[in-house]
């Protein structure tokens, strides 16, 4: 913004006065305001105001136009000097801007198979057909489980045999021969493993295809028939036998506490917090669920399936290392859980990881030259996270694999630690992509270990609580309408005292709403979300969902009403 | 005001560019979302009224960065009408050109460049007059910087615009996009030239060419020797068609299409062309409405249209202003997002399919898919007024014209105070060039981005600039005061309400502060605040001794929590939508009313406070808990009505205005009148030092109030609304604590005597006696403790509060004050 000197001469009695002021061009404030300032600052007589206004107006106008001209001329000169290539690139940029950003010029995107499937699936799962759909999925998963069992048995058998052979060999053969045998065994094992993997892949591919075809077909049938798809709807309460007492109380006993909190200084937003102590994979794994000896799908499955394509997703933070492969530790267990059944909607875990690996180099091209990072160092770093999507897990759609390292075990990490900052990015992604529930490992660890002393746990819990609170307040500023659920997960094996200590800390850090406080603390507390899995609950939640099969409610009220319905 | 007329409301939606990365602004705070910036800049557009321009009515922010804009809309546009060949006639063409230019000139004077002129957004109202639309897009998006799509159509863009690279969205850039060299008014002239040539010849220039070709050719004009006008005519063999055009019109078109923008005339210049002389001669000066509180003559050019029976319209709604109709539309259940949804315009992909693949520690995101729904869709959806009209069909005609005065109204109107000096108000818009203290400036800078930022409008940069101006103006105009933190919160509601009128927002603030916060903003405001807080604790003790005792017991004194309440009149602790509710009542009350609100808040939280210790109380008020504001308002009114006026007397309240007229009606409004504005006499309240105030737990009552409430001088025309109904119980219970001999010599009628010396047993309870029984039988009456010259009355009152007696107060100056009145009587012997 430049300034131009404005000169104005006026006469009062016989005195000639001259006003000289620099005027910013363009003038960002209304002319009247500016004149008012001049009059006050220079103590100008009121009788000149009109004239001053006229002159100043013309002056500002003239100079503003000149600025425009100058800018334009500069651009034109540039382009006149430019060579053909840069003109071409200019034209290219413009046409790209139009084709990429304006619908009328954009390529008409044909609806992909994926999109069509997702739409159809979402429609069906909110129709009376959902029950059939779930059962079909369930049957498929049983087949996969069956195959997995066979595989495990086969591999176990092989291992057993090899071990025996090896034991034998060590006694009798020479070193070289033992090595050769080991080599043989390894190859044999690999062969068998790959045979099973192939079989499994085949089975899953077949299932996926069959399932998708079936879904599309059923949907077409529904469309063509004038009457809605009611014929195949079963009444679940009539077909299911009574649950045994054993089945009723089968639920995992765990520590859990729920809170409703308010965030914000003046404008309050309401959110739900949940503190729970369980194995993180329990949130992913489907447990075999039987009613009266009959294996039926879990209710969580219903919830997860219905919200898959909605604006109410569930996410989970899984701490991992900087290696994308899934062969060790928790990652291995996680991948086991994933392969437990066919994912009908997304590529399987391995494929997703492969495509992430392919995209990793992008980060360097984007940050390009200015990055201080070594160019060869393109692997994952602490604080990065990659995301996988799943439709076959129990309570989760999206998994954030957050890369950590040993620094996280230290007792004195601060809010500037990359992992903490990464949690902020994850929460940001949650807001951007409508993940309304997110599970965060509160202590940033999945297992208790020896360095996790009581003071350590307290410090860590306090840090994470406070940071998450800050991030939530930051993100909720402009999206105040929707309420979120945050689940803080503490590892199994934590003491009851520690758990209640953390729970007390939560109430001091967050403002707990007075209205609702579902207090469920205590070792003996039954986990509400999973404790009441009996026919009664299944039936009620079914009817509840059927009533509103048009749209899933996007807010948390679903949980509340389901809760109340099962309590009643 | 612009009447609705035959206009429709058109709704358009677009996405602002989202900040992909974690960028921070220069002040270290997270960047304001682009949608919020647009929201703020848009407000100025709503003030644009011109017959050639479509009104902008409203903007709202949807989920994520979606914006929805409502504006005046007509179904006829040049794209449609142009095809009919109507503009093959020279007169029609000139009228079109003239009307478009009129609109452009008006915009240019407001420093707005259209930059988006095309055939589809030159609309026609039902009379066939031009109405430009979409003219604000370039302006509100900070010249395109806040959106990712290009503004305008390639075929109408002048070469100089295309010379510049389009604004690119760099997903990983570290700086915010800023356009430093916006386009000037002359870009629109080129577009107009092309459009006029097209509609006159009814040929679409460059039809069938692809976008890159169009752009390439336009840029080529810069090098080519041939004038674009000649180029077009030759390329499309238009020579025959333009032959009929008079020389002046040809010149006009040729000038519009000048390549060099320096030589291209501006819209203002074009309007002076000779070809428009006839139009200029017939031009009617446009006067539309008036600004509130203006000094300009409102009716100078007013021409009332002659009353015409036939002109009388049955469609009353069309006579109302657009904003009003739009407001009613929303009341009648209008839902913008719903309308867009029904037209398939907000179809978004399921979020699960859009989630990125990975994200670095710096917050860079990869593998995110673009939702096609975020692309610019120029479709405009017309809001149906049918539902509104149905709802209004039963409404009486008169309801449409609420401003027709009856005689009664007129007298009321005359009584309204005239604006003391309108010039003052105009002046308020001006700002000092130099603010006295740098620190103040810094403090304001720091406070504004933290003030009511959940409010979309107030969080926009436009609002921040306005905030700053209003606050600085206040500091400048009140040299006796200093800028205290909290002033920003106080300013927020006024600014939010008068967003487009800073002067008015300032005047509101300027008038509000002396009434409710007299001298609160002095450099040393401790005396004022201390007195305020003391009176506040008295009031708590008066209405809720139990709570008062508890809070005092744990040491949770008002100084620890209530200062921000009073200093901002609760603007710091409540969100705006609740605050307006509260202030609606507060503004009707007098300057002591805020104290009652404070008590109402405590009452609402009583159950918690009673059970809490000191730390929990501090924690509770560190962030005001949810308050039921409706209940709070009701409670504070009740508390106010049940408090004698002298009990909330403050010496530091605003002193009485000099001209107290001998009011014919002594208490015009009991609620809004301040104690200091009442005539005073010997029996009135008098200032007390802070030590005197602190010595007693409960408030004092003036003899005047006591006489009135107790009706000791016969039924008077009561000053208070707490006038008791006929035959109801008395409102007062007077307790005389002097020794019995003095009591017997003369006391206030129907008072009871509990001599202080013998009143309490060693455990601290009252010794039972008939008088105490009477006391206990009157829990709801105001208990006036009357004593002699010593401190017995104060001590007695303190004890009563300690014992949990409600509504205890002490007679100011004791029994002596009544010596000169004829009230004192000898008590009946049997008591």
C-alpha cells in the first residue's frame, strides 16, 4: 500500500491555509471517516468539509486508478516479454483452474463402481434388508474363520512335524545337513503359508465379488418391485432362542467411566468422554457371540455397518513404529484381526499399506527444496501417521497408525512432542472428515511396562488430557454444532486406584456437565456398551434403528437413546 | 429499504478454500478460516441498495467451508433474452449498456469491481430493467484469494486479467494467498464490450472454441496489431450486421474493447458519452431510504407517487422490504440447506471415502481425494415463497403497515428525546490519527482475537478491524478513563448488532458505560469496585443468608469471582445469544439491576456452591457453568422487586443529572430510574465509607424507604412496585433493639422490641421471648433493625444474618433520624 501526498488549500477570511497529508492508496476506509479524522486531527473548520470531500474524493479516485493501471501495465509488460513456453504454461494454468474448480468445465465424473456400491449399500443397510445383509456378512465371516482355523491347524501341524524332524536331525546329522534341513523346512513352511494365503485371498475375492453382486441385485429388485423389501425380513425375536444365563453375563468385565463435558469459555459445546480400560484390539475384534447356542452377529456390527457411509464415523489411534510392514508385535495382532473376515468395502490391509508406501515419496516432492530433511530419508518419522479404513472391525471404521519411538517412554515429554502434535493433527482430521468418535490411548502406550510408575502415569494422563482439551477447543471453534465422543483408553493391567485417580483427574481438567453424569466406576461395573448383549437389547436396537431407517442420526443421540432403551 | 416487489430470492452455494496445513498468522494464532473472512466482508454488501443491482440479503456458513448466499434474483437474464434478438435494435442496446454502466459506476464508487460480468448474471426485473447480480463475489473473496475457483468466464475476461496467473491452491504452501494487485473497474468495460457485441449481433463469439483456445487468443490480442473489435468483426463476418450502427455506438464498442487498459475508458467515463445524452437527461436521481440518525434531509427529493386506486396492490408482502420478507421466510420454516439439498446441490461423498492416506508430523496431508461437491456450481436455486405466503394469508392487512401512527403514538413520539447533536454522532465515526498510548493499542490487538470468537461474524478479520476502531474511538473520547480488559467484551454485543454501522455501535457503548459502569474504567477504580462488591455481598446476605454465610465461611468473597461479571456486565461470561436476552432486561432496569443478576446466578448454582469448598468454588467460576438464562432473568427481576431501593444504593453510581424537573409523575419508571436521580432529603440514604460498609453484613435501608414500605405516614402514592395489596400483611417488621426504657419512650408503630444486650444466649441463639416468636412468624417480611447511636443495631443485624434470617437490613442513622417526623409513637403498654 503506497501513500500519496494530498494537498488542499483553503481560505478563511484572508488567511490562506494549506493542508498536506499523505493519503494511503487504496483508501481502505470510508471517505467520510477519513475526512472526519482529518478534521479532528488538524482542527479544520467545518465550512470546508464539503469542498475537502469533493477534492479528496477525486484525488483518491485518480490515484487508485493509477495504481490499477500501473499493476496492469506491469503484468502486460511481463507477458509481452515472455517466451512462448511461459505463455503456454499460463494458458494451461488458466484452463486447469477452470476444469478443476468449476463444475461446468470439469470432466463429468462417471459414477465409479465403488461409489455406486457404497450408495446402494448405505441404502440397503437402512432398509428392512439390513438383517439379511448382516447375516450374509456374518456367514461369510464364519467361512473365513473356518478357513483360518484350518490354516492354523495345518501350519501348527507342520511346525510340530518340523520340530520333531529337527530334534531328530540335530542328534544324528552334521551341521551342514542340519542347515540344509532347516532351509528345506523354511521353504516348505513358506510354500504352505503362501498356499494358504492364496486360498484365503481367493476366498475373500470370491466373497467380495459375490457379496457386491448380491447387494446390487437386491437393490435392483427393490427398485423394480413396487412394494418395499419386506418379504425376507425376519422378525428376530421370533427366530432367536432365549439367551442362556451364561451368555448374558459373558461380557468382558472391565473398568469404564463416562462423562458429559462442556467446552468453551462463553459458548459451550457438549461432548462425551469415556475412560476405559481394555485391550485396544478389543475395539477391533469381533467376539463370537452366541444366543441360545446359535452364533449371531454382534450388535456393534450393526452400528458400524450402518454408520460406515454416514457422517458419524469412529476412529482409533494405534501406536506403531516407523516400519510399514505388519509382522511384529501389536501390528501383527492387528493384521490378524483384520484378516478375520472379508472387507467388502475397502482393499485389504496389505493393499492399503502398499499404496501408502507408494505415496510416501510425495512428501519430499511437495516440501521440495526448502525442506531441511535429508532427501534420502523418506521413511516414516515420529509424529507421522498413516490411515487405514476398515469395514470389518467391531467398533472402528478408521485406524490412525501413529508413528512413535522410544522417546515416548520418557516421563517428561512436553506438549511440543511430535506425537502430541500428531494427536492434534488427528483430531483435526476427525473434524474435517466427520469422525465423531475417536479412541486415544491415554498413556500413549498399549501395555503397562515397568517404567510406568504411578507418577509417570499421572503426568502422562494429565498431559494428554490437557492437550486433547486444548485441541478440541481449537477445532470446535468453528464447528460448534456437533458434539464428539472421545474415548481415552488405558492399558489392561492398570490398578483400580490408578484408574480412579485418572478418572478424578479428568473431572478436574474437563468441566463435567452437571446434568448427566453416568457414573459407572468400579471393578464390578458392567461395560454398558457390551454388557447388555442379549436378545432383548438386540431386538430393541433393531426396532429402534428400523424406525429411523431413512437417515442415521448424525449426532450422539443414538447412543443415548440406545443406552436408555437397554437400561429400561 | 428496497421493497421485495416481484423479486425472488436466489440461493447460491460455494466453498471457501480450506487451509490445508497448520498455518499460523502473524499474531501466532491459527488462521481464520476463509469462510469466516468472507462472512465478515459480506456484511458490507448487504448495505448496497441500487436500482440496477440485485440486493445481497444474507450469507450463512454450512458445514466445513461451505457458504450459502441469498440475494435478490430474477428469472430473466441476458443469456435468455439476448437470444430473442431483442438487442438487435440500437435503442435497446444503448439502454442495456446504459443501465449496466449505471450499476457498475455505483459499484466503482464503493470500491467494488464486478470482475464477474457475464450474460447470465445480467438479470432483468419484471419491468425489463437491468439488475446486475454476482457482483460481490470478487470483492468478498478478497479478489479471489479465499476461494480455489477462478471468478469470471474466460470468454469475457480482458487480456490483462488473463496475463496474470490464476490463483493457485498450493496444498503445502506456508503462506496465505494474498492478492495485492486487484483488478480495477476497467476490466468490466471489456466484458461489457464483448457482451454488447454478442447480443447485438446475436452471435456467440468464440463459440465452439475450447477454454485454452479462448484464453490463448485473448492473450494474443496483446501482441497483435489488429484491434480486437476489427478482429471479431472479421473473424465472424459481422461487417454487415454492424453497418447499421451509428458512429457513436461503434466508437463506444471499439473503445470498450481497447486492449491497453490505460486507454480503455472507465465506466464513469463511458456514461458521459454523447450516445447516452438522452438517457442522462431522463435520469431520475436515486434516493433510497436513509441511514438511521442521519443529518441529511430525508425527504429532499422525495416524490410521493400519486394515490392511485388501481395501483393499490393486493400483494402486501411485495411492499415489505426484502430483508423483512427474508426474515419472515425463515420464520415460516425456511431452511437454506434443505432447499439446496432438495436440488441436489449439497451432495457430498461419504466422508469415509475422502479420508487421506497419511499425514506428516508437520500436518501435511497426502492422498486426500477431492470431493466434486466442492467445485463451484453456478446454479442458483430460487426460494419458494409459497409456504410463507400461505402462512401469511390469514394475516390482517394492517399488520403489513405497522408504522401508521395513531394520535396516542404521536404524543409518545414527541416525548422521545431528540438526539442531542447529530453531528456528534457523525463525528464518532472519525478516529484519532494518533492514539495516545502504544500500550493500549497493543492490548486491544491482543484482546480482540480472544473476544467472543465462537461468533462467526465477530471472528472475521472485518470484525476485528471494526472492533479496533470502535474501541480506539472510545479510548479517545474518554480521556478520563483507561482501557481496561473487558471493554472488548462489552463492545461485542453492540458491534454484532450494528455491524455495518460502527458509529452506532460506538454510541451504544458510549451511552451504556456511564449508566451501568460509571467510573469503572478509571485508572484507579478500586473505590468504585470495592463499593460495588460490598453492596453485592450485602445483597446476597439480604436474599440468601445461608449461601452468604457459607461463602463467607470458606472465604469465597465476590472479589474472587464477580469482578469480570460486573466489569463487563456479564458480557465476558455469557455467549452473545444468551447475553442479548439478559441485556434486554438489564437495559430496562436501573444501574443497580446488574447486582440482582449476580445474586440470581448464585441462587441458580446454590446447591453446588453450598456443597463446595473453596477450591471447587474457584474452579466452578473459573469458567462460568451453564446457566439457564431465562430463569436467571426471571430471578433477577424478582430479586430486584423485593429489594428496597436504598438497600442497593451506591455513592459511586452516576451522580444525578443536573436538571431534575419537578416531576409531575414522581416515578415515571421505578425500574429504570436510579436512586441518585431521585430528589433527596434528610431521610434519604447517604454515602458510607468502605469500612462502614464492611462492618455490616446486610444492607442499610433509608428512613424514607422504610416509611414508604411500612406505610407509616398513611397510604402514599407508592414509589415502589412492591406496593402491597390491600389488606395483605405488612411488608416490614421493625425490630427495635434499644433497651426497653428507650423503646417505651417512643418507637416506630407496630415494631417489636428485642434489646440487643439480652437478645442472645451464650450459644449464640436468640433467647426465646414473645418478640422472637413474632420475628420467627414473619420469615418473608423485610426486617428493619432499628437502634440508637451505638453499634448495637449493626451487631444485631449481623447476628440475625448469621442465624440465617432472610431480608435483614439496618435503618440508616438509627431511630434519631425519625425525631423530626411525627411517626414515633408510644408503644401499647402490653408489649
